[in-house]
């Protein structure tokens, strides 16, 4: 079984800071009827040859996010270095 849950938010983090997004809750109720073939189909008496079960489950999804800002070195090579938290932040972001 595949299910999809979505959350949308805007946050401001420094490189390496962690964020937890939670509250994506899913409640599921499952009702199941089982019966003996033929005997369970008899009107009124069919209940004696079958059973009903009900189950409930709750799932809560919490996502942990840790962004890391990468900086390309201007030497034309392929080296990439992580930016330290609080340094080289774009304008408008305080360190």
C-alpha cells in the first residue's frame, strides 16, 4: 500500500542546522468480515458461521531535514566545500 502525505512550510536555516517537520498523521479504520463458504451466506444463520473484526491504527510521520550549503571553488576544478554555518550567507540572512 502506498500513500502520499504533503506538508508545505517556509523556514530559514543556517547550513547544518536541523529541522523536524511533524504532524502528518494518518488514522485508519479496518473492518473485516470472514465466513465459511456457503454456510456464511444463509440468512439469519450465517452469523454463526462467520466473524467480524475491527482494527484501528494511527501513523505519525516526522521528517528530519539537515540542509548543507555547498560552495563551488572558482578554480575550474570539481572540488566542492561545505559552507560553515553563519558564513557566506546570502544578503538578508543574519549570521
